[in-house]
């Protein structure tokens, strides 16, 4: 079970991952996160950086240690990580690596209502998605090839995982599309009848509900 954290925003973990090196002000934290592509690994909303930093101070994970002023710019508070912040980062990382969490994404949502479209349109849309995925996969492979030998693999492992997930999604989409194209998808006749008007929506719902009752 996921721990209920004092600051339950992955931006906080990203902040800890850079500020653990040395004290920084918020602008430097943001610069480091962008430089290291953390917004590719986590859902980072840059506009909430100030609030998250303040919440981390309240939680005891960060503490102000001074400030600096650059010309006419506003004074910048410098923060450092506390022992509690180091412990939080380690514990949170352990949880994220060890504990599977069901995460909902846009593709899953689309698949859940795919019956609203005709099989032929879904075939076409899957073809578009597969093409887009193949382009992304090629780009990530190229990125990894360029970085090979320049960085320890430890700092590329999340990119490798992302590539594996993209390849798996593309493989699944190809497989389902092939079933739709060659007619081996078992629910294809019912799906076509519904969109051809030969089967009422209520009949489809009854078929689904009957199947669910039989599974119980």
C-alpha cells in the first residue's frame, strides 16, 4: 500500500533528487531539473514549484540557509535538504521501485470506450498510433545510442524502461489491429452489427451484463 506522504507530489521527489547535492535557490532547482530532463520522467507542473518548496519546508524536508541577490532581481532564498528530507527521498524511492501501482492513462481510457467507434475506424486509428509510436521508439533508440558511453547506464535506466513500455504498447496495438483486420477478434461480428444498426445498444448492454453475471 502506498504511503500517505506529507508532500505527495512527485515534483517534491524531483526537487530532492537535485538539492541533495548542495544548497540551491528555486531558480537553480528548476534549471537543474530541466537540464536533466526530469520533466520527461515525472509529471512536473512548473507553476507549482514555489508551493511545493514551501510545503517541503513546512514538512521539515528542506530548510532555508541564506539568500542571495543578483543585481536588481528579488532576493533568492537558498534551501538545503534536511536529514528528514534525505530519509524521505530514500523511502519514497524504495516504494516507487518495489510497489506496483495501477495508473490510468489516456490510451486505456480510449480503449474502454472504443466500441463507440466502428471497427474500421479503430483499425485506421490504431494504424496512426502505431506509426506515431514507431517514430517515438526510433527517436528514443537514437537518443540512447548517442548517450551510450557518455553516461553510466545507471542514469539512463529510466529511458530504457520507457523504451520497453513504448515497444510493448506498439506490439500490443499491432496484435489487436491484426485481429481486427483478419477477422479473428471474437467480438467483431457483434461490434459490426451494432454499428450497422442490426443490433440495438440495449442488446449489446444485455450481452455484456450477462457475461459479467456468468463470470461471478
